[in-house]
C-alpha cells in the first residue's frame, strides 16, 4: 500500500484535468481512489454504502462543483487531513463542517483563474454596452444600419457610467483594476468588506443603492447561504430599465425565473450569463428564446492558461497538506490552528 491515499472525484467537465492530477500523484507513489461518474444536469451525492470504499483511507479528498462533500463524507474519512477542489469554487463543500472539524480546504484560486474571469467579465460588460453582434448583422445584411443619431445608435460608452459590483473578492478586484482606465464610476456591495479596505476608486454601498445607481450590475459572489438568490424579483425591480446584468459567478446567485420575466418585459435592458442553476442550461429553458441576453455555457473565462494552471496548483495543494503544511491556495486559513491539532491527533 502506498504511504498516502488521495480520493479524486469524477467530473464530466474536468476529465483531462483530474486525470492529469491523478497521473502526477501516482508518479509520486501516492495512491489515488477515483469517485463514480457524474452526469450533466445534477450534482453527485455519494451513496452512504460506498463511503468506506471511497473515503475510508483518504488523507486528502478532491471534489468539484459537480460533486457534494457534506459533513457525513468528512466523518467517513478517519485519516482526513484536508479537502482540495481543483477550481476556485467550493460551494459543494460544507465549509462550516470543515471548520468545525479542523479540516483545511484548498482550491484552484490561481491568478490565471480569477484574472481570466475578470477579463471575461469586462468583455461581457463591453459586449452588452456595444453589441458587436448587431454590428456584424449590419455588415452581413441581416439588420439595417442604424440612423447616425443618439436615438438610433445602439452602442454606449462606459465613460461616466456606473458599474456596480455585487461581491468584492478576487475576481471583482481584477475587474476594478481592468476598468481603471475606462472612466467609469465604481460602486460595490460586500458585507464582509470594510469600506476602508476597498480598492481605490470604489465606493462601498448597500445592495439596494447599488442596484438603483448602476448602469451595469456584475454579480461576482461566492455561493453562501446569504448569496444564494441574492438577485431576485425585488432586486431586479430596483434596477434602471436601461441597465444590464452580468453573472460570471454561479447560477444559484440569481432567481432565473424572475430574471427571465424582467428581460422579457424589458424591465432591464439585457443580461450576460455564464452560469445557471442547472447546467448544462436545459434546451427548453425560456432564457434561450430571448434576444436581449448573452448566454455562455460556464466557460467564458476558461482559457488555455487556466487549465494549464489547475493540475500544478492542485498537486501542490495536496502534497503540502500531506506534508502537514497549509495549501498554497487556502480557502479557510483561519482554521489552521484547529487543523494542526487535528493532524496531531491522527
């Protein structure tokens, strides 16, 4: 038996990444146990009768946004030192339970990940403001050229307009840096950020004020109980009819039924969505029928660079945990003292 044992989930969207992580670990004489296959449209809940087989010897466990790690799974792993997700999101891991049990959690918060998403968010903001698809339609004869008037043109500048950031984490701060030269006004809502720690040029405010002021609202939250459904019917009603909504975080942050109605009834100007409550987005989703929404299948910021970074970061996170060191990219650094006590008891 190998000295160390690591559990790695299956994820139908990350097969090559997870296979590469397994390959690199086995080359270091680390035993790898793989989880059952996932399938599109639902998150995998592991059957209790397989807990011992899958998790019984695992010192580190890897899950993804398509496989669930509740408290019961952690308790089923008596040798557990830590949990590592290959990507930046850890919403499928019960962080409260991990903190209580003294389990360290690492993730793929590489610069290529959050800065790529920041670039993609800015790109979607500009696409909504400038509508290059409509301009291409003019060239290809599918749309009449607009009158050269302020009423006829569809493109709008960011200069002087207000961008509201719901959440002020790594991705949002990358957006702030990239919008610095556009002359936009930046406001943000994040209950975990003190106003004095906000980036220069960003005014912190409450959510309702942000929604009423913003010409573009960018949702950039991690999914917590407080952030789930943070944009719903009431919040959409506070937005300007000329405003746009961008979501490059998680589909659970937005009430999709309410957003569909707001877009269909033109109560907001449009939206760009990269993630959805159910993925892939069902073929019969009414969002697909709208002409004022940009839809991408949870990949708009998935660059060559980020996929190259994931295996390296994951293996580094895992091997550090096995050595008794905190992961390079740590989601819950506040638990390190309790984690050290857990390691001493194993």
